C-alpha cells in the first residue's frame, strides 16, 4: 500500500483551470490562439453555471487517481508516481469536472492536438485506466482504437504497464495477454482495430483514439465507435494526436470540427456542440518555428516533459537543411503537412459589424460568382462602397440542390437547413444547381436594393451559357473573366486579407461567409505568390470566399472609374 504514503489530496477550493488561466493571461505560459479561446470559454462557463456546472470533487477525483495510483513505465521517471503538470490538470479537470444536476458529465468527446513527446500517451493511459476502474460505471468497456492493431496496442500496452507497476491497481485489474479485466465492476479494457471481428455490438464507455493523423480510411472506424457510445449515459471519446500527412481523412475532419467549435464559442451564429471540447496546441503561424518564444504554443510540456535542448538542435538542423523543415513543423509544432495552409486567422476575419441598406443608400455594385460543382454549394457576391467611407460592404447568397440538403446537413454537420430558413441559402429544385437562379438573384439585388450591377467577375471556366445570360441581362461590358491562379490572385489576396484584419470589409456578420473565410486555404510558392486552394473535403466550402475575391479583383481593376460612379 505504498501508494497511500503522503497521498495527494486536493481540497474543494483547488481549481487548476483558474490557475492555468491566470498563467495564460499573465504571459507566464504561452499558448496558441485556439487554446486561449478554449479556456476563455471554460472560464466563462465556470463563472456562469447553468445546466452544466463545475464540480471540484469530480474534477479532482481523476487528478488524485493519476497522482496516487499511476506510475511512469519508461525513461528517467520509470516506476515513479505521476505528477501532472498544470496544463494536464486543467485539461483533465475540464473534461471530467463539468456535470449536470444528475451528475452526468458534459463532455463526451475531447480532442488533444499537441507536439510529439509531450506525454499525450501517458494522459490517454491514465484516462483509460480511470474509466475502467474508477469512474463508477457498471460494466465499462474501454477500447484503445486505431485502424491497425499494432497502433491500437500502443496506449493499451502503456496502460497495462502502468497497472503492473502499481500494486493498488494490480489488485483490482487483471492484466491478460489481450485485455485487462476489472472484476469489481465487470469492466474490460482492450485494443481494437479496424480488422477486428468484434466491431459489432459494442457498448463503449470510453474510446481512446491515438495518432489519428496516421489513420487511412479512418472515418468508417470513427463512425462505428461513435455509434457504440450511444447507449452510455456519460461516455468519452478521447482523441490524442499530432499533426500529420494523411489528407482529408478523419484527422482533418476532427480538426476542422474543433476549429468550428472554438470559433463559435462567443459568436451567436457560430457552430455549437456543448459536448465536444478541443485543446489544440500549435503554432499560430508557420513562420514561428524559428522563434523559441513561440515553441511552447505547440509544446506545453517543453522544458519538463519535452527536452528543449533537443528541440533547439532540431530547429538549427532544419535551418541548415530546408528538406527537414516540413517534417519538423508538422511533428514538433503541429502545422499540418500539406502544400497549403490556413489563410486567415479567425480574429482577422471575424467582423460582427452589420449594415442597413436604407442608411447607406448604395448606388453601384460589383458582383462575383463562383459556380462550383452543379451538385454542391454555389455562391454569388455583390460588393459596394459609398461616398466618404473606406469600408467595403458585402451582400452574398448561396445555393444548394434541394435533393442533397438533408444529406449535407446530416453528414457534414453544417446547418444549411437553418441558413435556408434565415434566407441566407436558397434551394435549387432537383439534384443540381440551376445557374439561372444566380442570375435571378443578381437581378433582385439590382431591383430590390437599387444597386446597379456595374461589373460581374466570374471564373473564366464558368459555363458559357451562364455568361451569355449575364451579358443579356446586365450588358456586354458588365462581365469580366477572372483567371484563377497566383498571377491574378496573389496581390488582391494580400490586400483583401489586410482589409479584413482592419475591419474594412463588412459582410453583415453573415455566418456562411464567416465559415467560408475560415475554411480558405492558401498555397504559397517560393516567390511568395498566393493562390486560393480548394480541397476535396465537402465540409470545407470556400465558394463564398472565391466569389468574394472575384468581385474584389474586378473592383481593384476598375477602382478609379468605380469611385467616380459612387
């Protein structure tokens, strides 16, 4: 019973979340913008309890379990009891501490994205053993999940080693060859892979998903696990990973979902999921990889769990060999390994300002159209300025085929149906976009809002018959082709980003526009030329951004003449 000597005990006044937040606010610890936003929301929830409130006893229970009964299995701390760092305590306290009046946990899915060698496997092992033996659940089923069995066994083996080194746990948990059993509550903890023949009929209390950036065809496995937790009152899917190289699979999907949740915390129109929380430790900009002051953003255990000298040596080596840079910033700093990167920060693109046509009385506008696929989202923009005002005002409309609306809402978790009810999205009859509907809307803007459509920018690959219709309605001189690519887009994209950051682009706080801007990716060549990048992920629509840039480019081309008109 050595574990009970000098046992760690946290009182009801102990709150690691507030302590960590004070460190963040004071600058004592440096975190990514996403982590700051997450904890800003958590602190708000602490101060404004409602259906869900913070229970110190529930939060501290897992901390005490970790520090009294869990031991390191490897390295210089091998055999020693775990001593959690403040960021780890805050994370666990957040996940396990918020409950409702019935005592049911708020969070059912938690994501931790962090640079490698920051102890994420240790955290996952602690969570797994806790959910097996100490969560108060009858017959808990705990699984370490991956697409391949060897990968699934990594966390499970770590958890088993932890049990074997801890007499108190070993008395309660049997460590067998392929599973661990807890007789006290009929619990089981074992690895689970896609090639397993036991994927049907799961009744999961906890699923640990590690290194999902390595998963190929991982969405199917994730969906099976998500279905397997539905029968439990307070299940937990705990995902831990670094960034990786597999594109448009489950990692990108969960990362994008996390971004939407984080960006939507204090946005009334933003995406909401009160049962999901993400802690994304990453550099805020790719350029920060050479700045030691920024390294902690992706590595909260830097200097304690993770060796800072080793990281510094890797950085210096990469400075001297550019071939090493991509892998370094991906694995050590969580910048996703791809040819593209996020173009705009949410703080820069977010603009809650609105406008009223009756007050502005605009006279002339410039339109932009992005037709996209005939079966997906299509967007059109009208931008305008008014005298003695530097702000660029934006009106947008989106279209989606009526036949795919329900499917898109269900599969993509995007509220197209709510946006359609708000009049922000229009439905095209059937299963394809009717481009005539786009022309009709532009005509409405001209008649209803009395904005004369002076120019219309369109992708030069647009359907010829639509261009002909635009010319028939708005005149031969109104249409201008916008060739897609860095030669056309690079300069305007940089100007557009600067205008957004300066809040000189007012898109009437349209949530679809905001979402499209947040999805936009940019490809940068060696000469620092920009191109707007479309991905194959249907969730990450950028059609609104593309149509807006088409209009912006045409305005830049004709700015002097346009200003004389208004």
